[in-house]
C-alpha cells in the first residue's frame, strides 16, 4: 500500500498542498462577521479624559500645540465635565495651571489652590457619574518645573519630595478626589502616599502609580498645556527609553507598596512594556496616550495624510490589545460618543 499522502490542488496557485487550504479570511468576510469575532473592543468606560484647569480663567484658553484641547476656565470646565459624563466615559484626570509658582510648589497642597478647587467642582458636578482623579505631582506648581523639591546642588531631593507628596495626597483626598495619579517617579512615592492617606483616615482613596513613565520626547505639547517652567530634563527620575525590564520592575515595586492601579506612559511607543506589565500585574494596568501622540494624529489628519477617525480608533485598540484595562486619552469624550 502506498504511503504517499493524498495531495489536493489549489485552483488559484496550482501548487499541490497537503490537506485542505486553511481559510482565516472566512472570519473577515463581512462587517458583521468581523465585529462578531473581534478579540479587542473599546468601551466608553475604559476611557479617561485628562483636563487642564487654568487659575483665574473664566472661559477656555486654546492650547496651540494640541488642536481641540484647552486650558479650562470655570464655565468651560463645567460644560466639559457634563459632556464627558453624558458620553459615558470612565473618569477625568485633572491638572492644575496656577498663576503663581515657587520652589516648593506651595499651591499644590493649598486647599484653595487651582487643582483642589477644580476637584471640588468636578465632584459636585459629576462625582456620581465619573471617577474624579487628580494628578499628584509638583511640576505644574514649581518655578523650576521639576516634579520634586531641589536640594542645595539643584538636584531633585527624592525623600524631601515624598513629604510634599504626602501633604498633597491629603489635600486632594479632602477635596474629594477618588484616585490620586502619582506621576512624579520618586522612589517610595506609593508607600509614602498610601501611609499618609491611611493615617489621615482616607483609606478609601485609591492610588494610581505612574510606574513605567519614560523620559519621552512625546511630552512637548503637555508642557505648553501646563505652562511648564522646566529647564533641563527629567532623566534622573523618569525611565530611560531603552529599558523595558525596568518598567516591569517599577510596576512590581509599586504594587508591593500598595498601588491600586499601575500605568505605562507614553502608550504607543511602549506597547512592549505595557504588555509585559499586563502579563504579570495582579492589579489593573492603564496606559496614557500622551500629548505628543494626540498631536501627531491631529497634525497628520489636518494635512490629509491619514483618516483621522480610523487612526484614533486603531491607536486606542492597539493600546487595549497590548493589555491596558483603561486608557487616558484626549480623545476620550469624542470616541465615547462614537461608541455610543
């Protein structure tokens, strides 16, 4: 008896094949089929909108490098909050833009400072519909623009900064923030903030650790958005772009210190880090589609080089596919409206 396997011919290629042709294209044959078999989906509740609030402003101030994004005044802030809640997104992340700054960032833990005042407004307006979140970092409030206080040599003093973060955490929790976004990348920041919150009775306030936050070129437009005073760079505390394992290690440390959520930032250029963190993390993993990523899409679309809506959706699907449970994105309200 012959042991030669039966061969069937492909009518298109004319090349003998062993067995039937495998046809994955069957699951791409129609829009309905593609949507039914899609592995990764977007949902409005997975999106968080970063928002900038400018002290003393009544109406919105456009940010030139981020078309469509503004520094909010009081009235525009309330309107945007309502729009976000009606779109059904998951939450808002608030950043303050103060009129005065000093070396220690005094406005950061001032109960009447711009960020804490904005937090109270947000909680009153949409606190039942959205998770109101606040950026816990000194860079918007210091006259030198760094994320911590400086020592006598002009270097960021890690442990002195932790004291300031603890004070900020209590002020933000008392203003009503449900989740504090620790973005400063100081060693021990999660433990310092968690301890301060618990000692002050704010045991229900959650902590989001910016664990894999890289020293990226994509933050340029953000610095305009917060009127940054930074001179120099933040390479001594933010991660080197060449280090993937270090991002995973940082996330592991933050989880051990009590982080409720960990995050990778930026998102698009660090999908490998995001995937690695998501594969090992016992807590939710988020990602931040940062200002430069937003602005590149807007600029290319404005020049007619890409399909704007498709590019936005694809970029967010890629971040979700890599493992993000939620995405901070300036497209949040708009995309949520599409999804609904």
